[in-house]
């Protein structure tokens, strides 16, 4: 074979020899032939080109010096094995070429003579350097991700979904887990990998199987937070599908965070409840002052009316009776405010709140407590749109700020300014607020409570919203903590400006509710002329004989026929036995033997379809009415004759 590249120019080549020589010259695959000492007998043109050497430099030389030192032992062992059956091998080695060290993949075969004795070795090779580099990069990348997988703090698992005969998820099998997942489950990988979830946790909730089975089958990612009764833990899981039928999940135990959130919620409730009781006590002091004044007006005008009637001065008596009526209405409003402020355990209603009226009402109630200490000035801009929130909670917030301002003034008579304005888009916004909201994104009503009291240091300002922090000797540190929670709930904000010795300004930013459209203001209340057109038979149940007689007289004066009773059982008996049809029934909620709610439910169950009106002296939000369909209206005590006539007109006409 070596003579094929050294032809005698005087001889004519045999056609087959020329063909083989041309084929060898054209091939790109490396080809060599070596003897039993590893010396070159033949080298192809492609080999010479790769190594940058002439054929004459290589022939008769050993190939081993061209092999990388780290690969020479393996190459030597492979060459020795070629002299034994099966006389062939595959070998990858690095060789020093003109382009530096390159990886070559050799396929070697031993040439035997006619007697079967090994004489030489023929090897063919290809350059696999790029493949080796790509493989090394892949292995490096895999190792990097393996290290990340093994050392990341977040628990991770790969699972495949098992489906039933209908193709629905019925179980999952764990394929891989990282150490964080082992720690989370409290089990080593050998007890998890290859096992079915229901095999490990037989009582596992179907939620986990179905939810992540859907991820594997639909390849739609999901993120859930759910409680596992089997593990008695809360988990947040994010899952995706790397391939059809499998899902990979990142699992976080959020039990402590959930418990802390629940504990914080309970603390917030306790703070608001405690503060509400404190504020209610303060409010009661102011209300008692106003209530005594009202009682004085009622008693005085009653005496004057009695005197006028005894002297035949009917017109003058009517004037005094109107004053009594007016004073009674003020007393009714005071009771309503007290009940609404006490609130109930039900979620607070979110209504439109007129801040101008609310501030005026609060300052009127607190005037007897504030004015001995400070002069109060109101600067309330007119026509401020309403805000959406809980009026009771906002009342509590404003009271907190006013009483804090009073306490900050101390013994010397000071000044408190309460202002209300709308924050315009061109107004200068505070650089920093307590809740860090972007005030430019909405329109706000701004309530400011300004005092010229002792002021606050920066250290105190940084802590005043902490629960139980107080600068007062007898303070409980709950007022401003509750205030912050209430303002945050309606997406408002707070700004504080205070300088020791120069007073404090606290600004509340409350989002303004958009003005309603014209259709929202449509009033479908019956007209006065319609309200007077009432007729029918009314059953009136109330356990108070004075109110029972008063109600009967009021309705008879409207032209109605009235039957009265003292409790729900009597009302049912009259309904069953009275010969005249009953067009409407008024039931006091709190009556002995059977109250109004139970009676109304029984009437509905017995087929009574006419109007039922429930009456109570309690605030409506505090009433526990299980089914609002049992009644057609609520009559809150005390009520006027006009109010009674209006609701009867509505019920009877409907």
C-alpha cells in the first residue's frame, strides 16, 4: 500500500491501482497503516494536511509522540489488544495537529497474512473536537443545573400523572426530588422516587391530584395556595409541565406566614374593638350632655303645653308640641348614632359617606369635652363628593384624631382646626406618606386635624402607628393603630407633619367616590298624595302596651282597621281565626314566647303572601335576620306617623 504513492514514472499504472490511489487522495477521513511497533507504513493526504507534515517526515516514525500524554497509556493498551482477537477496536484520543490539540475518533483493524499472523494495523479516524467541546459544554451546563437543583432552598419535585380508564388524573408518581423537598416532606429521596403519591399519603386530598394532573395533561401552568389536612400545613405551589403527562412543582411551606397573618388579623380586630369601646365611652359622655339638654326641652315644653291647654290656648299648645316633636327627633338621632357606632359583628357596610356632615356631627358631640381645653375651628369646603367606606369606622378615626389633638394641647387652652377640602390635580403632594400610595392616581378628600400642642419628635412619629405604643401615661396605644388599618382598608393614606413645641398636622387622604349618573338619583318613593291613599286591615303585634295602643291610634287615624296582640303566638292565632282578611302585619322583633322573626317565618311557611313589616329598636345591622324574603320592610323605632304611613303605603300598594 505504501508503494501506491511512489509509482515508477517509467511504468504504466494498472487501472485499478490508479483508481485506489485517486480514491485515497480524495477522501477527507484520516487513514494510516502502522506496523507492530507503531511506525507509519502509510499515511493519507488528509492525515498529512491535518498534521501539517510531509509524508516523508512521517513514514517509518512512531505515531505515539503525536498523542496527548494523558491519552498515551490508553492508546498503548488498545494497540496491544489489536494483536489478539477480535483484532479491532474503537478509540478516542487527542493528537497534536497543526491546529493544536484535536480529538480524533479511531476505528482500528488488524491485517493478517495468509497464515493468519498479524502483520500491521489500519486505522481510520474523524475529527470529533467540536462534538467533544459541545458535549463538555452540555455536561458543564447539566452539572451547573444539577448543583442548582441540589442546593436551591426551594423544594422541587418532578412527577408524572397517572390517569384512570376515562383519562382523568387519579394519582401521581414521583420521578425526582431535590434535598429541599426531602427536608420538606421529612423523607429521604429513596422513599419518594418511583412511589405513587397515594402510596406515600393514602389520605391525600383529591385537590392535589386533580389540580396538578390538569397541569400535566393540559400543559397549562398554575400557582395555588392550599391547606393539606394530611400534612396539617399550608403550601404554596407553582407548577408547569416540562413534557406531556408530567409536571414540575416548586413547593413552599407557608404555614407560619398564614398563621402570622391570621394572628395579625385577630390583633387588628382586637385593637379596633378595644378602641371602639374607648371611643364609645368618650362619645357617651358627650351624648349624655346633649341628651339631658333634649330631655330638658321635652319636659319644659310639655309643661308649657299642658298650661296652654288648661288655659284654652290651643294654638300656643301646638307650638310647644312641635318643639317636643323636634326634640324627640334629635333624641332619636342620638340613639341611632350610639347604636351605629357600637356596630355589630357583621362585616362593615361600605356606603357613601358625607364627610362634611360626619365632621360636623362629631364636633357637635365632642364639644362639651373639647371646648374646655381648646377652641375648635371648622373649615369645611362645600360640595365635597362622598367617599366609600364604613361611616362608623371613619367616625372612629376622626374622633381619635380630635381627642389626640385635645390631649396634645394639655392644660393651657389651645386651638384645634379641622378642615376638609378636595385634593386637586394641581395641588402639591406630600413627598412621603405613611402608606406610600401614589396620590396622583386618584382624587382624594383631605381631612386635616391641626393643633398647637406639644408636637412630636421624629422618633415618636416613626412609632405612633405601632399597636400598644403610646406617649400618654394612661394611653393604650390602640387609637392610631386602628386608624391606620381603617384608612388602609379604603385605600387611603395618612401624612404627618409635626415639630416639637409647635403642634401637629395630621392629614387623611380618602378616595372620592365618582359622582353618580342622573339615573342613579332617580327616586321612586310614592308621592305624598299616594302616601295618604291607604286602606286595609292591619295586624299589629308589640309587647309594649303603650306602643301597641299608640300604633293602633296612629293607623286608625289614617283610616286603617287595626287588630292588636302582644306576641307572635297570638298573631298566628289571629291570622288563623280572624274572619276578615289581613292585608299587612307589623311584628315587633323582640317579643316574649315568639318573636317577630320566628312569627314571620311561620306565616310565610303557612302561605301568607301579603306584606310583613318587622319593627325594632335595635340597629338594623345588628339584627340577625336569616332570610330577608320573610319581610317587606323594616320599621326602626322610634318612628313618626309619617314614616309609618309611608312604609304602609309602600307595602299595601305593592
